[in-house]
């Protein structure tokens, strides 16, 4: 199965010739690297979404940012990185035409419009734009899949399940806003869980099984010989992934019907079993550099957060931030770091001590601890929300200053 990296020049190419022929920033996006545009856009949207809390707490704005913040982070910030990764990686994995400049600009513009709509409080418009954007992504990838010359990793069935969860969840929430009486409270809660968690958790499990073993030099169970037909063993791996994914979806239904402890416990077990089998980090020791350290923190956050939610279901809203801050967002920045470094000729830094990334890890972890602990201190909880947001933004700005300039750097 081919790796997704840009071709290297011939050995007899001189540095002068390489410099003269190196493609520019927009040419690299047009050549099939949408992440170079979508990762910076997503970072800006994420900062906007988190900045809403300090602005509200310190009286710069007067609209409570609860729903707006969550929608911006899921439908804007994290979706930019999801689309940036998938539209860069999948065409390479399937050996199909790359995503060009027009599609990349379209996705970026749509996601910025989605974030702006939510920032202005236009939830219905924001949800509708998100649904249309994700539908366009699924359509673009499905059309390319028809012409595939290789089979995707079996764990990518979870990616498909995650995208389907987002489409179903956002469609139901749209219907609930337009015709409220047509959607029951249970269906609305299930849809919210599918959108806010299933949409992100399932692709992380699927992509993680394929990508994350590389962080630790572990054997990759998702590597199969290049083949248009399903190779031997592929169906069994896909079935295992699908069963774990279905367990996650069932856990959302259980939680929505009031079985909070059972639902969160089942989710914790499903995630833990899947990652132990597909990404056995416990077998890798404690080396691997800064990116591996960040990955360990992020992977630990998922069973830890869901386990605590199962033990104390009355604190679900607090412990959920373990999942979102040190799970989804931290893992996003760690994987994005590797993608950017790998596509800018800096793969030697994969296992290096990256000081800016270490600072980001510390500040994002501090943000999580501050946010979670705030709910035990009701008298000062709002100021802790602002402190947590400020710590997260500072960490992301430091990461962005160190990593994102390399999106302009071609892989020489």
C-alpha cells in the first residue's frame, strides 16, 4: 500500500535546480495537499471558538457562548483538520486523482462561513452549511473511490461510520430546529452525541490504527499488499473495527436513554480494547520523542475520560473536557505536526525533542485540568473557564508559530 508523500528528486539534482523548480504555496495545494490551507484555517477557527469564553467572562461580549463554542469547535476547527487530512491522504492511498485547488478553497470557504454563522448565533445556518460541506466531502471521496487502484486500510470503515454519524446527527439536529415537534428528546440527544463525539471518535480510531503505530515504530496491522480486490485478512480486520464502532454507537443510544453509566462504560471499554489491539502503545517503551509523548497523553485521555464519566455520571459535562481538550484537540495537533513535518522534508524531526510542541502539550494539559477542576469551585468557575481558554490559546499559538510556517515548504 503506497505511503502518502511527495516524490523525491533524482539524486543528481543540484540544490540550485531544486530551488528553482520548487513549487509555490498555492501550486502545492493545487497538486493535492489541501492540508496546507485547511490546517492554518482550522487553527484560526479553533482560536476563535475558544476565545469566546475569555471574552464573555471578562465582559467583552454578553452572549453566553455554550452552543456557539461547541459548534465552532466541532463543525469548524476539528472539521478543518479532518477534511485536510482525509483529502490529502485518501487520494494517495487509493491512487486516484488528488483534490485540487478549487475544491480546497471551497472547503476552506465553507468551513469559515460555518464558523462565522455560529459565531453570530445563526445556529440553523451554521448547521446547514456544515451538513452541505460534509456531504460534498463524502461525494468527492466516493466518486474518487470508484476509480481506485488499491484498497484502503480495513480500519477506515470507522472513518466512513464517523462521517455517517456526522451526517445523521447534523440532519436530525437541523430537523429539530425547523420542526421541533418531529424529533423526540431521545433522538435529539443521540444526534448530538453522534455529531459531537461519534463523528470525531470513530475516525480517530480508524485513522489511528493506520497512522499511529508509525509514531512508535510498531508493526502496522493495517498494512496489506497493494490490491484492488480485498486481500486475505482484510475482512476480519474490518469486521473487528466495525464491531468496536457499533459498540461506540450503541453506547450513545444507551446514554441518550438515561443509562449514563452503562453507555460511558461501554464506550471506554470499546475504545480501550480497540487501541490495545491496533495501537499497542504499552509495547513501545517510553521513547520516541515529543510527538510520541503527545500521542500517549491523547490516547490515555479517551479511556480515562470515559471511565470517569462512567464512575461519576453526574460529572459528565466536566469529564467530557478530558476527551475534547487532551483527547480530540491534542491528538489533532500531534498528528497535524507529523503531517506538516513529513510533507516539508523534515521527517528527521519525527522522533526529536520539539520544544514548542512540548510547551503546547503542557499548556493544553493545563487548560484541561483548569477547565475540569472549575466545576468543583462554583464561586470562581467562570474565571477558570477563561483561564483554561487562555492557556489553550497560548499553547496553540506557540505550536502554530513553530509548525505551521512549514506548510509553505515543499518536500525537497
